[in-house]
C-alpha cells in the first residue's frame, strides 16, 4: 500500500494538453462530469423527440386509408418510417374532395329550395292570374334549372 502524503494530495496534478497549455486533473474531471451530464440531457431530449416523432407519424398515418402503403422503410430503432409528404397529400386531397362534395350538396339543396319557392309563386300566379312581377319568375326558374344541370357535372 502506498503512503500518500498531505503534500501530495494538496498539490494539483497538472496535465499538458496538445496545445501545450497546462490543466489540472480537477479541471479535467469537472469538464468530463459536465460533458457527461450534457450527454444525459441530450439523450433524454433525443428520446423524447423520438417518441413525439413516432406519435406524430402514427397520428398522420391514421388519417390515411390502408396504412402500410404509406410507410417507406424502417428507422434504426426498428419502427417504420412514414412517407409524410404522401400522407399529407392524401389527407389534403381527401379533404378537398369532401369539401367539394359538401359544396355541391349545399348548392343542390339551395337550388332545390329556390325551385320550390318558385313553384309556389308560379302556382300562386296561375291561381290569381299573370302579372309582370310573377312573369319574371319564369326567367329565374330557367336560370336555376341551368345551374342545377351545371352542378350535376
């Protein structure tokens, strides 16, 4: 067993770096400890981001029909990698198609409502006799029918 003297403990051990500058062993240990703590922080942050990425990918691919056709390979951790641009394109196209369908249905309903109102006015005109105001309804009815035909295309 070696005898360590108080003088040896109190005297700092000095290293000389590649640049020729002296640095104490204590400073090196402190730097190492700080770097190890930073590595742990970054590893935890990476793990959290990886989990978030996985959950976001899962959410996006769940918006698509099917599933596996929207994946294009595996990640190093074994998870499948989604083709996000393809998923986004699919979701956007689906949304646009549904929006167009809703808009067409709305127009058909609106035109049907106008058509019914004109029918009531026309039947009232026929019951009471023609007037200038009600004759304009024929023009409106013709325009609505043209709009209906255009909305079916």
